């Protein structure tokens, strides 16, 4: 069974060929599903309920942050906004996971500077493929 790391544990070093992903989600079931599927798809995964949890990881930041977004008050917004406030997270692309693809949700993702948006119902293969595309795009810009 693939192993997902807690956010307060160090992920493998930079010599790993597996991209590092930080899942910042308050939904236990969704977080566990994505952690399992992404680990099985070749990613090293750290999980956190809030973006404030992984503050210790400044020496080994993730390659991507995946967080839930919601237009409902108090749900998802704070989690998505917090990583960008940490100086070591500013250069890390954020992928928003949403329940629906409404205009309001897409506008929220744009305002928060998300590199991509994915539905909560997407499969692990689709998510992994999208994350690889985001990583390829972010590496060509740098």
C-alpha cells in the first residue's frame, strides 16, 4: 500500500524523481482518496487539514499545493488563501479542487491565483495528469 506522509514530516529530498504535493483539505474522505490515488500515480504526498500546519517545511517545499475551494462562506477560502501568505510557498503553484465548475467558483480560483482547477469527482488518473501539466508549465516559466 502506498504511504502518504503527514505534513509535519519531511518528504524525501530533492533527489527524488517523484513530485511533492501538499494536500490542504478539511474533508477527510477526499483528502484520503486523493492522497492514495496520487501516491499510487507517482507523487510524494503530504497532507494537512489547514495551510498553517506545514510551516516547518521551509527547507523542502512541495512542488504543488492542492486545496479545496468553495464559494460558500467559511469553507475552503481561508485554506486556499493561506499558503500564498507564507514566503516559502509563494512560488508553489496552487491547484483548487471544487465541487462545481460554476462561474463564481472559477472567479474565486482566478482571484486566489490558482494554476488550475479540478472537480472533486475527478479520478486520480485525471488529477495526476493535470498536476503533471501544471508542473510542466511552471518549470518552463522559471
